[in-house]
């Protein structure tokens, strides 16, 4: 997927957990409610996730302006293979509507597909319903049986979606 001029995107290295945490917090603060489990993540928890999962980072020049991650999770009941949960996709407020979100997701999907995962699933927070249309535009469909990697007991259940590669 084509990135806008002046932007680059690459997969994150395992030693970039701190960078991923920083980008996520800058993207999410003021946008995602304070009771999100994202605010409880640490460099160490992200580093552990990267050991089995993956991440992508978008840059303008050398400035990170967005990122997203994936982590292996159980897939649909009729599929014994692990799938990935796409999570923590975000773009800094001043770079939103520049066409960076979809390429971030495609990079995550491509990496997961190359690693042999058959599909991806995710959860959309109850207070972020506009994101359902974004994910649907990328081929995700509602799926009530998605098992999330981390469940937030402080919020209503998310809208869960799935896409087979």
C-alpha cells in the first residue's frame, strides 16, 4: 500500500519496545480513555510481546508518527492454528487523515502472513465506534467469538472483528 510522500514505514526491531511505548502513549493520550489497558503497558511488557509478535512504525523523516503491533492468539474455534491480534494501532493527532493507518495495518498483516498466521482479529473499544468502519474498509468483519489477548474488566466488551488472509 502506498504511503504519502515524505513518510516511511518499517517493521520494528525487538529492541524498540521503548520507542513503541512512547509512540503509542503520544498517539493515545487525549484520544483513548484513561481506563484503557494500554496505559498499563511498560517497555518490559511490550518487549515480551515482541518476542512472539511484531510491530510496525511509521516515520516522517526520522520522527516516529505512528505504530501498531500484533500478537499470537487463539483463532476461530474451527481453526486450530494461532491467529494474530492486531493492537495498539495509532497515528499522532497531527498526522491523522494523512493515509498512514491503512499502510500500518497492511504491514502488520503482511508480516503475520509471512510468519504463517492465517488471519488477524482485533477489538474496537466501545467508545471508539468510528473505528469499526475503518477496520471494515480493510476487510475485517464482526466476529463474536474472538478471544482477546488482554481483556479490560473496567470497560464494556469491545466490538470484535476478524479477517482471514
